[in-house]
C-alpha cells in the first residue's frame, strides 16, 4: 500500500519543504527536485541518489516501470501538498528528495580527459544553472563551484540546470587551489577569463586535446586576481560592437563551445 | 527653474507609469527607461529619442554636462516617486521617457553589410534582451522581432538589453518574409536554426563576409517550419554531452560568435 499524504501540515512534508533552505540541505545532505523531466533524469542516471518520490496520482502510471528494481519510497500527495512544495507557477505535481552528490578526490582527478568549468564567486542562480546545462551540452566533466559561489543545490540553480547535475559532476570545493593543482598534475591547462583586451584573444588558442580547466568569475567583479594569477593563460572574448560586456553565462557558453569545437570531437 | 514632483499621484507620473503596459506604449509611441547606465547610453547615442528625464537630486550634478545642447525636459522626483516608477528592488532613482525607435524600410536595407538576428516567436523577456545585448557585442546590425515575439520594449526586455537598443537597430516587423526578401536581394545568406542533427553542423559553414541573417525560434517549439523553409541553410549546434538542448539565448550567442569569429574582423 502506498502512503497517501493529504495534509500540508504533515510533519514529513514540512521537513521536506525545509530543504529549500541551504541550512537544512546541508544538515540533511539532501535537496528537493521538482518536475518529471528532471526526476526522470535522476531515476535513469543516478538512481542511487534518489530517496523519496512524492507525486500526485497522475504520474503513478508513468512512474511504475521505473520502480521495479529500486527501493525508493513513493508517496502519493494531493494538489494542495504539491502547491506547497512547488517553486513554480504551474507545478506538474511530482517531486523527489535526492541525496546531495558526493565526489571523492579521486573522482575529481583526470576525469575521462574531459574539461572542467570552474565558477568563482558566481552569485546569480540562473547564470549558474545555465552554465551547468551548457557545460553538459559542451561535453565537460563537471562544474566546480568555489566556496564563495552560490550553493549549486539552491532551488533556482536546480531549476536552471534542468537535470544536467545527473549527467556531470557538480561540486562545491573549499580548496580551489588544491583542485587546480590536481588538474595541473594531470597535464590540464588552466584558463582564466578576463574582460580585458590585454588578455589572450580566444581566437589565438589552439588546443590539442580536451585537458583544460576554464574559470569564470563573478558577474560584477570578474575572476579573482588570485585565480587569474594561477592560470596558464587568461582568455578574453572580442567585442565587435558597442556592448560593454557579455552576460557571464553567455561568455562561458561561447568560450566552452569555441574551445570544444576546435578539438576534433 | 526645474519642476519638482513630490506626489506619486501626480498626473504626469501616473501617465508615465502606464508606459509599463504595452497598450500605452503603443498609444504614446514611448517607453520607460530606468538606471543611469542605460540612460547615459541613450543620451550619448540617441539623444533625439529622449524626451523627459526624471531623477532624484543625487544625479543632477552628473547629468548637467549632458544637458547643454539638448532640450530634454528634466524633472526632479523624490524617493517615493522613484519607487513607484521603479521596476527593480534597488532603484538608482533616474528614469527617462524615450520615443520608440522607428526605422524606415531603407534603414533595414543592407546595413553596413553587417549581419541581422531574427527572433521568431521568442517569448521570454530575459532571453530576448540577452540576445539583443549579445548581438550588440557580436557586431550585428540589429535584431528583428517577429510579430508573434515578445514586445522588444517590454520593461523586462529593456532591462536585459542593458542599453544595447541604442547601439543597434531593434525593431518588430509585421512582415518577416518581406524583410528576408529585402536582405536576400542584398546578397544576404539566410540561416535558420534547428535542433536536429540532420540540419547543417555550424562547423561546416564557411563565410566570406558578414552578409547574413541568423534566425532563432521559440523557446519550446523552435523556428517555425515556414521560416525554416525560407532559409538557405538550417544550422544546428552539436551537443557533445547529454543535455537535450541549449537555452535559446545561449545557442544564439554561440552561433553568432562562431559565425563572426570566422569572418576576419
């Protein structure tokens, strides 16, 4: 028998709803997913990270084939409970509680020789989530958030990632220097980015392989001087018109694709 | 003597505030700008489009040098009026009423031989504004919105454009086919975009010059079949990872830069 929750005051629902706050996510080591599109990516790619599925009755049929080999807890909820849990205007009524992914230092080593994106102090959740989604499309190993960047499992970031967190590594590391050092030892090139025409024009870079790290900085202040100094090269994207700058997620996308498209994939 | 407005019930303020609605923008042929950064771009690049400047006293000194040769109406407002007019959480207290730009068919002709971006049915204001800003950075002639796309002078689009509407042509055209026909007669190539690997990989395109039109489609449905059929080529951007698609503003940015960087600029 599947448990059915019909009260928004249910203790479990209240507890799950608290996962929208960073403090509770870190205490519990869990976060909240919403929407069938994203939950399906979790069930397919990282079933071991999923703990609880909460759904209105509509999705029970489509969910059934996925349930066979797994021991997820499935709870039926009603529309009112769905509205309380939802972060969107029109919810499709399906949610999941997932474990925050944990990656060992070994995982962060030379990962299939594919590139890494580093987000230093990026604050806007839409920008951060979009960069994860774009890094996924561009075939990156993962996206590393600096300690001062937004929490990658903030609900707005999660919404923008559109499930890409189940395709690549998304991690917040406290010691970015150590991460860069590990990559350097694996013959990864380290690229920073600067909005400064004295930096290296992206068109001058010729890559022989995908072993590189691309670092993007804060929306207003750019990459920290400390990280820029650690880079083998700092890249800039030419401005052909009169705009002063590009949005950071846009710049990251153009750079990632520009680098990936010149490696013969 | 500068007029000072201290009541949020002032008739002129009420009228200006209505410019946040499309209906009133079209009736008046005007729209509302907010923020010194954007207003400065207007004063420098398109002074003839500015009619009224409304500002809290803080900006009067920085504004003065710009006022010399122009007959703008300048109104001083207080913080309460600024809050009413503002669309942001923290307003800097300066606003302007600007004329909606008008472009004749001649302007839309062969414009310095630079490329055009066409937004067909794009609905999200952030996406639309970001694409205008990116097209500006990439050195485009302008951005043409289809009749079914969002109003380019919607306040959220205006915020995302960050003043780029004063650097290039931003226009909504009712007859997109006629626009394309005019460009074709000027030897412009017409590129559509499709999320479909049977389309032409962007890496196969070799451009000799900047005479091209790039068309992006709706966030959910892509480019309309009708427009895709009018293209000389439909382009697609390879996905190297597992993401299903890219955000439309991200895809547009990668395509614009990929095309512009191969023309020797």
